[in-house]
């Protein structure tokens, strides 16, 4: 692999990752609700969801899906519906702001993991990002599997670093300024933003 291209891939990925989006928003919300130590399953779930997307792209499955208009439309609709459902849930379901370890245990790690995994795995934007950059970086004269593995690990590692940083900042804000009322307001705003993301994806499908 051309390491200059890898550096370019890492830099572009970092910019894409730190840009506010559904994964960052969901992680910040959970960090504010539960604290830094309890949000690890969310971060891991997001990274594994991105890894699955990367493997799918590297295997060429996504190219097949895009050639099949029906299958690609179904995949896009899954992403739109999940984002919209998560946004509506944030707006109508009440969550208690946990400020002690006993309350933190109220949200199972499995639920945090699956929520983040599905959010990452059903986001067509991540797949399209992989598809746009993989052909520019991969060298067909070298082993593609190892190259793709390096790129996927790079992207997921940067995502973990970004989400951990977001979570740490959210934890500091939570411990100093957050109240139940402010958290409820943050959830409402988060729900609106996620629904807006879903609407944007829907418009891009037209």
C-alpha cells in the first residue's frame, strides 16, 4: 500500500468522522445520560457497525446492491426508517438522567451496543464514503484483503478515538452542568436532529 495514500485516507476519514452526525449525537446523548465509563458498549457497537460496512464494501457486495435498484432502495429505506424511529423515540420516551453507579446499570450493555451497531450499519452514508475512497487507495497489484483490513481498522480506530473524546467532553459537561430538565431538552433536540438526518437521506433517495 502507498503510505502517502493511507495518510490521506486517514486525514479525510478523520474529518468525516468528527463531523457531527447520528453516531456522534447518539454517543454524546448516552454519555450525558450514563457517564463515560458506561458508554463503552455504544462506542464498540458503532465501531463494529462501521467495520461490517467496510467489509461489505470491500467484498463488492455494495456494488451489487447498487446495481440492483430494488435491493439498494430497501437498504436505504432501512437506514431512513431506523433514524426516524430513533428520533421519534428520543422525543417521546422519557429517560432518567443517571448520576450514580446504581442508576447507570438501568440501561443494559447489550441494548447500548445493538442501538449503536444498527445506527452505524444501516447508515448508507458510511457505505458511500467507503465506496468513494476505497478505489482511490487500494492497489489492485497487491493483496486487497490486507489493504482493506488496514483501511477498515484505521477508520474504526479513528471513530473510537473520536467518540471517546466526545464522550469525555459530554461527561465533563454532565457532571458540572447537566440536570434532568436540561437532559430532557437535549433529548428533544437530538430527536429533531435525527429526524432531520432521516429526511435528508430520504431527499437524497429521490
